[in-house]
């Protein structure tokens, strides 16, 4: 029990780690003469998080891989890959691992991520089927994606940072075909609503979005998904290695429309 309670302190490590990379991000903007970004918080935050994630992302992937890989490998048909970033999970879509995918739309509104994402697409041999769309979910119908047209939606630790998550989730539900699947690995609000961990999570979430690119750890994403529409199967569950003392808990699973 005492060891589990030490998990309450883990967010401090990740917040401190993020702060270490802020001066590095500022220095990089200065030496590359991108001084204008220092004057816009959103641009500075993007650069800060990008610098941090270049270091932290591979470690996060390694830790999450045993949970994420069995899920994402089940993607089929026309796939919406929401927030692929620099493409750290693209190896799971490669023909070496999955030959059941016909088309992938990578929805990445952060244009600064596109060069690395395009490199990952080429590296994984996905040039013929992976199309990067530099728009938000709310604009997808404008670029030709219609309701009930997608076989698989994939969201891996992305709904925590999208604006208006409830609306985004509803939009994605509408794009999914009847019988289509939504592959999920997301941060969620702790289910222990009336215990101290809920208060602790809200306190941590004051600083967390600042240090982690707008990510909020108190969103009831699982509840938003449940209420987005009718599901024939709704299988979301916590990580097996997480306890009630985790301030950054996850939900994982596959939903069938």
C-alpha cells in the first residue's frame, strides 16, 4: 500500500522534467532566429513540447507499447489516425505488421510535426496509403471525409489535448461506419471521484496542461465516448498496472459502432 501511494508523487517528476526543456526550447528558437515564436505563447508552448517530446516520446512509447500495440494492430480498412505527431506509432501500420489497411488519413493540425511525420511515412513504406491532413477534426468533411465512411478510428493519448473534446469525439463517431471500430488509449479523469486522488488530480492539472502541450488529465473522455452515440460494443478498461493512486490514469480498448 505504501509503495502504491508513492505513485502520487510521480507527476512532480514529469513536471520537473518538462521545465528542464523550456530553456532548451527557448535557446533553440533564438539560435534559429525564430524570435517571433517567443512572443506568442501558443508557438512557444508548441516548441517547448516538441523539444521535450523528442526526448520523452521514445520512453513513453516503450512503456505504453505492451498496451497500445495489440490494439492498433487490429486497425483495418480506411483508418483515421488522430494526432499522429511525428509518427512514433506508424510502424504498427506498416505492411510488415498489418496488411488489412487500405487507406490512412493522418489528422495532424500542428504543421511543425509534418516534416518528421512524412519521414516516418517513408521509413515505414506507407507512401501509397498514408495521407497527412493538416486540419482539425471539425474540418474533415471539408476535405472530403463523409459521415459513415471510416472503418477504424485510432486515438492514442491525443484526446487529452484537443479543443472541445466532447464535440471532437462526436464528430469522430459520426465519421465511423456502422460496425466500424474505435481503438482507444487515452488519459482519463480518475474514477475515484469521492477520494483524495480526485482532488490531487485536479491540483496537478493546474500545471500539467502548461507543461505538456495543453494535455488535461481530468477530462472524462471515457464518459464523452460513451455518450457520443449508440455502440454495439463498448469495451474500455484501465491499465492492469495502474492503481487508484495514479494521478494520470488511462483507459484502453476497442469500441464498435
